[in-house]
C-alpha cells in the first residue's frame, strides 16, 4: 500500500513501471493514470479512468475493473442486474464514471446525475445510456429512482448520510460506493428503513477479483476475500 499524494504521482508511477509492477489506483489518481497508460482496454477507454494497471513489454497497460465490480455489487444486492431501472447517481468522480458506464449496458435503464459541480456531472453524460441528464437539485435527481448510488465521499470519514432514506421511494435500492471497516452510516439508515442497501466493499471485492485475473490469469476465491475482510456483504 503506497500512500501517494498527487505531487508524488509521477515519480511513484515511474518507479513502479521501471520495476515491472502491477496494481490498483484509487482516489484521486484514476483519470491521471488513464492519461499515462500506453495501452488501454475498451472499457477503460469508455470510462476515461484506469484503476487497474500492469506493465507488459515495457509499456503501461490500464483497465477499469470498477465497471464490472459495480455490476457484481448490484447483483449481490438485487440478485441480478435490474431491467428498466431509473438510476440516480450522486457524484461525478472516477467511481461515478464506472457507474455511468455500467448503467449504459443495463437493459432499458435511465440515468440522472447530481453533483455539487454541474460541469463535472455533464462530463459523465456521454458515458451513460441515451437520455442521461444532469439535475441541479438532488431532489429532482432522486425523483422516482429505483436505484440510488452514492459516488461521493460522504460517510467515508464521518457519520453523515448523503440523503435521508425517507426521501427515497419505498423500494429504492441504495448502493454506497464508500467502504470502511464498519457498515457505512447511509447503508445502516437505509436498511433500518426497510430498503435494500449495500456498501462499497462488494464493489471492492468484485473489482479486486477481476484485477487479480488481469494480473495472473486465474480467478481468486471470492469467499476467501470476504473472509479476509472479516464480514459478509
């Protein structure tokens, strides 16, 4: 684990590439890593962000396993990918790019994006399904949503919730991309209100398993990964 501030990104990456290393990158390095990769998978090209990288033939390769990891998380929560879902995406960072890209492939899905900075939200519109729109007010983005995704950092370092579950539809599923050792406050609140909810560990395991396959050519034991985390999804 390398704690890498943005000022040390270039030097750290250069050192790792020289070693022929491989790894994952997280906030805030995914878009910047995308720019540095000489070879990118089609899904990385679509999202404009790289979270999984490796060196082959002296060149830096990049993939985005967050997209499939998000799909894995939704399947864990709902049993399968929803059909005709209205999705509200809160946030517009690197993880949100993966969510928009994933939802674009869901049958009949629609996507509404809210972010504090509207310009950043509009950048994600081409990644989502046809008709994806940006709302300036969170309430408008949440209107009639079947699936609500928190792709902000709210709840990562405190007990705030991105939106009170009571403001959502009675059956709305809540997917929190935030993860921490305990269940996130938003997921606790959503479950207490009777809504299906899952935090970011399921996506973390899903993307990590697919990254492992990229590096080693074999699928890891996901049950063992969950045991290592110390709790079930």
